[in-house]
C-alpha cells in the first residue's frame, strides 16, 4: 500500500534540497513567538502597540512581516503563517530558521458540538492528521501531539485569567469543502470537538525541528447541525484580540 500512496512513503533524511536554514537568514529574534491567524488583529496592533518589524517574509500570497514587541518586559514576536497545512508549515519553517523556538498558535476553529457556544476557548492537545504536510515530517500515524509544556502553559494562563476552556483533540483537514456529515461524525466519535486546517502540520514541523508549540483556539462556526452555521465568527475583533494577548502570555510562560 505504501508503494502506491506517495503520502505514506515517509523519507527520514534530515536535509532537504531546499533547506530553510540555508534560504532564510538567522537574525536576533525573540525566543518566543505567537503564530497569529488574525490578520486584522496584527494590522491593528501594529498601529497601536510599539510593534517593530524585524523581518519580512514573502510569497505569492503577499508579505508576512515578523513583528517584535514587549510584554511584561520580555521580548516576543508575532507572525501570520498563512492558511492551510502546507502554507502554514512552510512559513513556520522560515520563522524557526530566523531563530524563534517557543510558539503558541492562536486562531479560530469549527466545532462539532453545538453546545459549544461561539467564542469559547479550546486547547487541542493532539490533532488527527487528515491533511498532507505532516506526513512529510513524521512517519505515517493517525495523530500527532502538541508540545505538553506548551499545552500546560496555555491551561495555566486560562485558569489564572478565569477563562473557561475545553481541552480536546482537533481534526486537521486540508479539504474544508469535503467536511461531510459522515466524516464529521467519525471525527466526533473519536473525540474531536474542533476542526481546523493547520494544527497537525504545525505540531509535526515542531517535532521535526525540535521546537515547542501549542495552540489556543476559539470556537467559531459550527458543523454540528444539518447545515453549516458560520455564526458570524470572524466579526468579533475584540474577542480575537483578547485571544492574541492570552496566547502571548502563554507563550512567555512556556517552561516556567
């Protein structure tokens, strides 16, 4: 079967033809970095907070600035890695090559249970690998774990800030237009409460590159009913900014 399906033909060679450490220059970056999927939050904060652009990453999708700022007297970076498993994995690789080592990703997700109201905090401790990029970093397996120390840091911050949250398994898929009822129920039965497009890939890259990553999500749209319900999840900028700051606090707490 592995001979017939290229995605299952794992190649363990550490060095690739295009190696990030050779194509992306290491600089004096903060050790800690928030991978933020909220473009409008980063744009707004870059105007309000003393954000300093320390690098700029380019792709055919446009420019991805690497920002630096201070929180509680400590240096920390912020970066939008793009959407989808392969794109986010590639951008993540470049930020690692710059020099960042401890990460919290923050974004939104779909929910597979309607009782989870819009805006609820969720902390995935593992991800179902229903995408492609993770299979280029780790041998074939059904799931990949987040870094335990990053998960613990997120939970500690949420408890300290009295933010209710759910720790769960997440379903990472590369085909959001193929989230069928059958597939949704299968994932729910195996313990997934959330669905998104990047977690498995980010967790896999982190393991391969020996860096630390966790993810903080908020519940957005719902796939739990007969039809998709967007629930207007992209419109609450104040919620998204709050999630960013929680993620930044958690990122600095990794290893404490």
